[in-house]
């Protein structure tokens, strides 16, 4: 009887260890197969995609000075478009630099409007612009 309870206790201990080992296995991360360089610089959210046209961005990257970006945009709508935008600046490893730029409000007309942003850090090498509807 003693031998049987020792065996049951041993089996229970092994089962408990196996269950705990299964819980401690770290999850496998999935890798994004799209290289960072292929992500778009300009992201337009919501219905604005259908009514905004962007011209070639102007990037001023002078040594020793923060990166500055100007993006020309115009509306194809008959009425003005009220929007908000934010530039995000990234370092050479494509890590966002902080502090983040505040959201800026803008009225985009059929005439060209310039969306401007400047990094606060001379380590900025890349940028993204997000444009969203005004709330």
C-alpha cells in the first residue's frame, strides 16, 4: 500500500511539473515580412482617402539640423476639408523619437495646402505623416 501511494504521488508530481512547464513556454512572435522601408510615409485614415491628393514631399535633411518635411496636399472636394495631422519622426533604426508631435488642425482647400513638421531631435532620419478627419 505504501509503495502504491508513493507511486501515485510521484506520478502526480510529474504530471504537475509537465503542466507547469507547458505554461511557461514563451509565445512565438510572428515576424512582419514587409520591410520597414516599404511602409508608406503618408497614411490617410477614413473617408479622406477619396478627397485628398498629395504632391511629392519636400524633405530637408541638412547635417546638424533637425529633419524637416513639407507635404503639399489639396482637396478634390467642392467644399473645404477639415482634418488633423501629425508627423512621427524615427531614428536610423526606425524607432519613433519622442516627444510626439501634437495633432495639428488644418483646413485643406482646392488650392495647395502645406502640411509641415520638424523633428525635435537631430537623430531623425525617417518620417511618417498621419492625416485623419477632424473630430
